[in-house]
């Protein structure tokens, strides 16, 4: 599966991989970056959690935006949080 590039600038690269992953990378030396991302496949109310820090989760707001915060250039790999019910429905759909 190929990545789907959502944002690419001289110091920021954001792409999705499959239906559940959002990858955010930067080469910026800025100690703190914060911005909204609205080009993605997630729905309002979806929760995405950073695989590197289970407490680092963000929700897609009612306007379909994700607020992303990068500290000291650390990358983020957000994975859509799947409810147990959703997992059961996915298994049944196979």
C-alpha cells in the first residue's frame, strides 16, 4: 500500500498509510509546532493515538480538523483508536 501524502512543505511531511495511520515528520528546529490538518480520511469524533506515547491522543473535531503538536521535532505516528465493537464488526466482515 502506497502512502497518501496529505501535506508536504520544506520542513513538514504528513502522510497516511492505510485507513488507520497518520504519520507526521519534521526537520524543523523549532521547539514547538502546532497546526490543524484537515486533509485526511478520518471522521469527526475519531480518536488518534501516538504509537510512541499512549497518552498522546487527539480527536478529530466537528469541523474535521486534527490539531497536531510537535515538540522538539519528534515524529508522530498516529493510529486510529478502534473500539472493541468496531473490532468485532471488522472480524465478522472478513
